[in-house]
C-alpha cells in the first residue's frame, strides 16, 4: 500500500460516524469538502525526529507523512484554520477526551469551544496527544493575549467534557454508554460491539484539571497518559513486526 494511501485509508476507517466519514469538529459530511489534515507537518521531518528522541511519540512510529496517527479528517474550513493556527485541540487525560479550544475567538467556532470532538482514545489509530501539544504551542504564539479566556473555557473542564452539539443531535453518541457509534445504523443494530470509545480505556491521573493552562505538569500528565493508550501500544507492536519482516528478508 502506498504511503499516502496508508495515511488516508487509516484516517477514513477511523473517523466514521454512523457509517459515514465526517469532520471530527463540526460534523460536515459533504464528501468533496472533507480533507486529511496532518497534525505535525510532513514538511518538518526534524520536528518529527526530535519528538521520537524525546519519547513524545513511539520509537516505531512511521514517518510524519505516512503515520495515520498523525492525521485527522476535517472539513476544508477547519483544516485551513488548523494549519493557520486559529484554534488548538487539547487532550484531557482525566476524562479521555480531546476538546476544541477557540484560541482566535472566531465567532463561528465559539459553538465548538470547550467541547469534545470525535476522536476515540481506544482506537488503535487514535492520534498521539503529544502532537497536539506542539500545535497548541504555536497557536498560543499567534494569539498571546487570549490566554485568560481560553485557559478557563466555559463548561466542566474538571469533569467530563461535553460532546459537540452535532454529535448529540445526530445520534452519534450512544446515550446509555456515552460512546461514539462508528458503524452504520444497520450494523449498529445487529452488533453490540460497535463503539470504540470506552470508559474502561480512559487513562488515569490528572483528575483536577481546572484550567487549560499548558504547564510542565500538564504536559507530563498528557505524555504519561499517551504512552498508556492503545494506539501507542499498537504502533510499537506494528513497528516491531515490520522490523522482524525486514530481517527475515535478509536470511
């Protein structure tokens, strides 16, 4: 499978809602308007290599342009705003969710601010939270005087962050379990194991998240939780398997 195909197909399989691909932020499902967004830019291989050396991403992670855990599915609007640092995405270890932070105070995006987006921490291809930290640092640099409002967003940040409104309105969330329904309604009705976000997978620690300030302590908790996620472990296992396969060719 070609690198670009592996990247896009992995994201397409992961970012499905009721059997259809949608923007993980706003829920846009117009096929021609959906794009595959790199979290860490593929044009910055030195940054990717440095993250590996520091242990922020797994040693066996593929290159930035090939790794599906370095990408998300977005509408063209949110892809552009992500690349131009209009907002950032923060992983909250205490509840196991990724939330949208409207750092630029965009009037349109205020409806998404402080709410969880459509990513599952239990999915084997879930993005590495550390990548969002690097992006967040850059966003804060673009809007240095917005810290007070975005560090203390509305809503129960110290508790279980609410899902985006469209996810609740469109029935994407299983009300009984609080999980994301990925499969189509027909498949969901015939299967009891369709949700990939489970409370049992949520990393522990970091239970008193009263703000979104980015301190060394916050970063440490996020990195610790990241290394306990299924996607981190799946990445390492797949990397070891690729290494053994390469060695086998020379025997």
